[in-house]
C-alpha cells in the first residue's frame, strides 16, 4: 500500500456558474488508512455509504470517527502532518486522485460541525449565502435560495421576519440549523455532520433531528454521534468504530441500523449499543 503525503490546500477558487450536480451521491471507502505524523489512527477501513440514506458513525471517543468524517471531504489534509492511503470514491471517482481539487470536493461534500459556527457579525441572510461567496458560486435569485435553504433546515418560519438580524442573535439550536442552511445553499450531494447536537438542549436536538429526517431522502448524510438513541432515530445504516488500546481505529461492523441494534454479528457491537461500555 502506498502512502499519500498530503499537501496544504490552495486558497485559489475558480469562478463557477451554477453549482455541484443536483441530487445525492454515494461514497465508497476502500482500505483507508490515516496518519498524523507517525501515529496511525485508522487502518483498513472499508465502508459503503449509499445515496439518499443517513449513515451514523458510532463508537467510543478516540476511535477515529471524526478523523474518518474529515477524510470524506479532504479536511484531514489541512493538518500539516496528515497522510493517508486507500481510496475515497464519490460516484466512483477518487476524491484524492491527482488533479482533483479539494475545493471542488468540498462543494459536493459539505460539513456541519459540532459547535455552531455562524459568522456572528453577518446577518442571517448573509450567513446562508456565505458558502456561495467562498466557493465563488453565482445564483440568479439569492432571496429564493435563502428561503429554500432555511425551509429545508427547518428555520424559515422562525427567522423570515428577521433576516437582517445578526446570526449571533439566534439561540444555539437555531444557529446550528442556520449552519445547516448555509451548507445546503451550496447544493452538496453529501452532508457530513460531526456530533451536530452534542452542545444543544433536547428541544433543539429534536428540531435538528427533524431536519435530518426531512433532507435525508434528498441528499446523502453521514453523522457522527455518541447518542445511541439518536443513531436509532435518525439513521438508516450504522458503522461501529473501535480502537483497542494503542491500536488504530477500525470498523468492527456495519449494516442496517435495525440489525446493528437488535441482532449484530459481533458481541462487541451489542455491548456498545447496549451501553455496557463506551
């Protein structure tokens, strides 16, 4: 297996007309390994991520779930010491192949982070459009795009009369849905979510989960969560990551969420989803 040393991402962005192709895309991860310096953090990961489904990544802290998520849109390479081997295929094409631009990958594979990160000084409207500006994507009807993105994120009714207010004026749960709207406005085929509800109260968590349910049939979603009830509620499929002490993370088992929670093949999976460890 050949190790690929990753170079820093260029900040040059092309001027595009339109956006990524519409619709959802599947991803296939083949024999993926990841390092930070000499530290091997993931080894031999194979995972099929079907289009228009929600795939939950579950497992104890420190087993490589968030690192794996960042590998799916080339955020891993933003760390100077990062390296990888293997393939990450988006609609059959390796996103790490020579000549593939990281910026183009990230237009198609968006990210929502654990902590809401709207631009605090910008208005709610400008926050939704911020991703387009960064990606140099043009739209003929920004107001319609703002409305549709906020509707899809389940936030339109709450903010439609205050679009000029700062993004920071929203509650934590609203800010997270604003970040989801910002990601959706770019038109991604895949949306990655790294513990998007971990800092939210139960009511805000429910609203974000409702948003996931609404958009999960339109685009492909991959979510990292430590909440087993949440994984059961929102996902179609699960992948269980585990790392033995001093060893890199690996996928122990993957399959439909129902099977993973009711009749997994591996006893370690059953122990984890049952709350016996982790």
